[in-house]
């Protein structure tokens, strides 16, 4: 069945090592259709993610829920920077697709997969050694940290495989993997959680990640089997110099407040805050789905000499409209959604749920702008992103008198990030248009009336 799906996804375009067909940009611009497809998959995955959170929050006490969510956040700190590998792979696959060859992306996929599995094993071993210190700092049982470490190799390697699907614009497979990964984690966590409690829940998440990796590996086994010799390492490392800092900064913006709240507040308030974060992140992940579609399409267009600006503005419009609707819904019924999502024990978080949801909406818009800047290969946006990612945890260290104060710090940082990235993009586009559309004075003087107009 997997083979049939993969074959169907490749219909209409050859996938060979050096002889793939060059695709026109019009085939890569079905952005609304692809956004619907990816959004459907990510929303379905989100529903399962909500189900996962609901099951956990109703089966354990707030203190245990806070501990489990802390371990998930620590895994996210590893997994979200690993999304730089997704973008690196997607960029290479998109450029190969636009140029009609697949040698470079095949070599990167084959070699990178092995390196990441080995790197994941090394990080897991390091996490086991550091688990006593992590346990004391975050007040989390060591066995939860050990169970989470078991899935680290797949947390690192899976993003690379997903990046190839993204770059080839196989969004059906991409969405299926997202949905399946959430389903695997939910099923394994429920089964093992019933048997082993909180440790079983975390171990189920690790097992679900391993199953998701196995499915993605099966989808890409033909391309993974290609042993192409191609000098991809040097340009990939140079591009990672942009991707790694930006994705790490995004990981800090998404996760640092949760970890600091767990450190500074008691188990009960930290659990309430974790429930608010889990619910509000639905708005961020919806916008992240738009960025997923935007990234390979902009690279595809610009690799063929066209402008990606229309796609960028359409994506920003989709994020703004969707975020506004979600924000209104959560604002009008914050207590209902939070109690239905996590239970009445977390209802006090409804007081700051709308404000945190606003911050996640802004972070979603920032994710689209970050993806846009990443496609250009320029480092200028890092001068905005990295300082603000550094400022947020520092500000929380000074202003954590209440959970509402923490949320306000998050909102201010997110707003500053969106404004800064948006202004930079407009300035860069204006500069590019000036370079393209303003010929040197000597050419204008030397041209006749007709030539000057044309």
C-alpha cells in the first residue's frame, strides 16, 4: 500500500537520478489547494494532539501533567532546531525539482539520514548522563527523562525525510505522515500509559516517533537507496549557518516560557500554564502549515527566475485571516474550551488564555516571515530574530511576578518580532525592485524613445 501511494504521488513527473523532467512554475503554484491539503493534515494531526493532551490531563494530576509536558518541551527543543534539516532538505529537493535533476538531493538524503541517526544516539547518551541534573532543575522524575531520550534518534532523523517530501511538493504524503505520527503517538501513549502510568505516556511518544520514522523511510526507500556521489556538504553547511540559528531561535521563542514557568512556579500553576500553551499552540501550528507550503514554492519559483512575493503576501493573508478567526473564538469562549480541553482543574488559566493565544497568532505570522527570509539565503533577518529570542527568557527572568505578567512579556516579544521581520522584508523587496527596474543612467540616456519605454 505504501508503495502504491508513493507511486501515485510521483505521477506526472519522472523521479530519476539525473533525468527528471523540468517542471514549469505554474505546476508549483497551487498554493491554496496545497494549503488546504496541508492544513487538513495538520488540523487532523492537531485534533489527535488535542486528544493526546485531553487524555493525559484527565488521567494525571496537574503536577504530573506539568512534568510530562516539560519532557515534551525538552524534546521539542531538540526537534524544532532539527526542522532546520527539514528546510535544508526541502531547499535542495526544490532546486533539483526546478532544474530537472535529483543527484544532489538524493546524496543529501542518503548520507544525512545515517549521520542523524548516529547523532541522535550520541545525544540520547548525553541526555542519560545529564538526567540527574535535569531532574533536579526541572523537578521531573528521571524515569520520564530516560523514556523521552529513547526517541531522540528518530526526533533528529525524521525531519530530514519529511523535508524531501516537502521539497518535492508531495504534500499528500507530508500531511499523511503528520497525521500518522500524531495517531501513532496517541495510540502508543494511551496503551503504555494505562500499563505504566506517566512513564508509559512518555515512552509511548518515543515509540510513536519511531513508527513514524519507519513509515517515512518506507515511502522514500527508493531514493534512500540511491548512493549518489555529489558535493552537497559544503553548500549545505553554509546554508545551515542560516537555518540553525533561526530555527533554534524559534525553538526558544516557542518553549522557553514553558520551561521557566515550570522552574519559577509551583506544580499546579505550571500545569495550568502548560494546558493554556497546549491549547493556544493550535493557532501557531495552523500558521506553520502555511509556512510549510510557502517555503518550497518560493524556492521553486525563484530557481526559475520568477518572484515569490505574490505567494508570500497570499500566505500572510491566509495566516492573518485564520488567526483572527481562531483568536475571536478562543476569546469568546476561553473557559469552555479550556475546561473541555483539559478539565475543570485548569479553569483558572482561562484568565490569560486569550492573551497567550494572541501571542501564538503573532508567532505564527512570524514563522511565515522567517520561512520567507530563509528562502533568500540572507542573514540580515537574524539580527532581528536572535536578539528577540534572547530577550524573551531574560525578560521573563525579571518579570515573572504572575503568570499574566509572563504572558504579557511573550506577547510584546512576538509583536516586536513580526513588525521587525515585516519591515525588513519590505525594505529588501524595495531594494531588489530598485536594482531590477532602474537601469543605469547611461543606458537611459543612450536609448531612443521606444527603447526607453520598453
